[in-house]
C-alpha cells in the first residue's frame, strides 16, 4: 500500500498516512489530503486510508468525505465496506453518509444494518433508508413495527412515514394504537406523508382524545396541516383547557384551517392571561376577511361589560321630552377610530331601533 504512486504533492502525505505509526500524525495527514481536493488523486489516497485498522483515522476520513469536493458516487462502495466494521461509531457515521448520498446501491446493505446489535446503528439505518426513499425498504422497516423495543417502533414509524409507500399504510396505521405514547405521538407527526390515505384523518381525530397531552398536541398540529374542518369543534374545546402549550397549538391549527365557526372561540382568547396566547389569537383572527369576522366581533362586543353598561345607562336615563339628542351625532363627536364607531353604531343605535 505504501508503494502506491501518487502525484508529487500527494505521495509524501499518503506515505505519512499509511506508513506512520503515530495516529495523531496520520489524522493530520488525512486533513492535509482534504485540503488538496484540487488534486485528481487526492480522493483515491484518502479512500485507501479506510483500510487502516485505527477507528479514529477512519472517522477523520469519513468527516473529510462529507466535504462537497469529495462527496459523490466514488465514495459509496468504500463506505458500504465499512458497515461491517467492528467500531460502532464507524458503522454509524458510514450509514449516515450513505443516506446522504441517496444512492440505491446502499439500500441492501442498509437493510442488513437494520439487524445491527447496536440500537443507535439500527436507528441510523432506518433514517438513511428513509432519506434514500426506496419503497423496497418499506417491508423491512415494517418488521420493526412489531419489535418489543418501543424505540425500534418509534424510529421505524418515522421512516415508514417518510417513504410513504401505500403498501405500508396498514403498518403505519397500527402505530396510532401503539401502547407507548411516544410512538403514537410520532405516528401523528409523521402522518403528513400519508395525507391522501382515507383513514389517517380519522385516526388523528381519535388521538385528540388521547390520555397523553403530547399525543393530543401532535394530532392537533397535524390536523391543522391537513386543514381538517372536522377537527374544529375539538380544537375549539382545547382553548378551554389550562395547558398553554396545547392552547397555542390549537390556535395555530385553527388559523390554518380558517373555519368561520372557530372565530368566536378565538375572540374569547384575546383577553387570555398569558400574553403569548393573546397575541397568537390576534394573529389567528388576522387571517379572516373583514366580511367574515365583523359579525362575530359585534356579537362579542355586545357581551363586553363596558358596552353592557352603556346599554344599561341608555335604558336607565332615557331622553327627556323636548331634550332629545341625536345619538349618531353624539357618537361622531367622540372622534373614535372608524371601526369602533361602526361597531358601536351597530350595537347602540341600530340595537335600540330594533
């Protein structure tokens, strides 16, 4: 290996990498080669370093191979060869890089890595398969849904959701009823990839009644992404809870769905004690057109304590004979903002006439 001949710039660095018995100097040689990406044979010299037994050197090389100058088809097979390495970190980083390449040649060895003895390696393999997106991997990921380890099921549902193979929908739906709330939560958050499946929305609506707040929140969020009007009544009910995070998620989803039936509930949040909820309610109401929101606003104002007192006062102190005033002129003389003058005109004057 040391006798390999490279260009004059690369050869002495390659010899230090291969022939030196000091790991620190060898790692320095790796990074020196990484700085010579303009040399045609730099990549070959770096890849040959993967044959060295030292794990730290391999990890340094893998770090270099993620640079745009070296990242490409040529690195795929040498990295695949590392999936059987005895060092867990080497296997894990190799798997992550293979997922980034999106090269289908990596799919079969990554499927084999689903059976690695180390959980973190298995989870990296799941993520990389999802990143590549080959639907042939779905059936192998489905087998992880039946694992006794809830983390296997958690990461598997994430990957199945990303690949979104219609043939795997049955396994995906099963996760909504998983005994572990983390798995149910992840199923809800991954449901966006199955947005065209007829049963997914119904499953998400069921999760709004889940016993775990995190699962409820995940379902509420995704139903907002779906713009699901069937979820509006329960999302409005969430606004009555004491859990601020759940209220904020419900408000955000209602703003995405834009159903006029939610306006009254959102108006009720404008004077919430938590400033962030009040602001979120304002921003949610801002998405509605004036013609849609004006009537609910008027109805809400009619129940405002100040407006109710004004009505009370008008009834208690009616105009005396011969001293009748023009209420419209009196209202105009206050020089209120136009929108407020219009609302008070509707409540105080038209209401009196009716």
